[in-house]
C-alpha cells in the first residue's frame, strides 16, 4: 500500500485487535532490484513498432534480477524472468538431510567447495558480480509483526523503507497452520480464505486505505529449483517471493 503512512500499521492493528487470538514471531524482509550491466541491443531493422516495443519490454525484463532475503529463515530467493532459485546461508549440516548423497551442504564442504561461513547471495552479486549486475533499489522491513485471527487467518504486516524514506505498508495473508487454526471449515477452504481477504480489505477502507496492490500469482513449478529436505516449504517461499515482486516492483 503506497498511499499508507507509518502510522497506518498501528491503525490497522487496532482495527483487527478484537479478532486476534495469538501473537506470532517477528519477521523481516529485504527486497533488492539489480539491473544488468550488459546491454542487449534491440534490433532496429524490425519495421513493426509493436514488435520493437515487445522486444524492448523483453529486453527490460531480461535486464532485471530480483533478490528477496528472509533473515529469519536464513534463505534468499532470486527471481529472473519468472524463474526462481532458493539459496541459504544456513550450515545446519546434520539436520538438512540425513542422506549423505542428497545433503548438498555436506557434499559441498566435503569437496572443499564451501567454507563454514558462506557469503549471502547478495554479497556475492555485489562484490564478485558487480561487472554484471548493479543494485538499483533496496527496500527493507525490519520490524514485521504477525498474528492469527479467530477466523484462522495468519496476518503478517510490516512498514517498508527505502533510502528515500517510508515506502509503504506490506500485508501478507494466508491460512494459519492447522495447530493454530480455530476455524472449522463448513465451506470450501478457498471460499473461506476469499471471505477473510474481503474482510481485511473492508477494514483497510475503514482506515482510509483504498489504493493497494494485490497478488496471489504463483510460479510454474518447472521454473523453480528448490532443494534440500524442505522442498514444499521452498516452493511456497518461491511463490511468496514472486508475489512480493509483483506488488513491490
């Protein structure tokens, strides 16, 4: 919500406070946009203005790389052209996977391809790939809050800031985990979630927020490269990162 103010977060929490049944853990987010230093020349021999515009748009998409860091999870998602890759700075070797043949961290260490203190992917891009990619934007949310409502909705909200100051309010909505979900579905779960989202949108209207971006888009699983023992979790993280890109870019 780019029309919000820093105080909108407090107003929103006050508006939903009567339905909150539990306070969950804090969270943070870092959203970076990189632009390619390698320029692809647009074919000027094409006489069609429509084709030129499409080619330019494709070139612009090819020149942008998005990076989303989730510090609490020690994971980072890179997205380019709707293709996502999950990286991690975690070296929990023993718990990642008990099978030594599929434990990627253990294999890297044993083959001397990794040290015990890996750099984040953002440091690698900035320090070692700076001739290819240059950072154009950094948006951070350092004090994210999350809570569960009596309708079984997990709400995560955070004020976002860039180098120019306040950027906007980010709200993430999803079904709460079953153990924390007091909702007993009597209708289709998707319909229930849609109703919950509409309720939140109505609340935003009551506090004066009528302009916002929304996304529930997902990536094709063929466009993701999740690894490790938590593949489903990484697929969910890729989709979440893609949704963040759609609303923050």
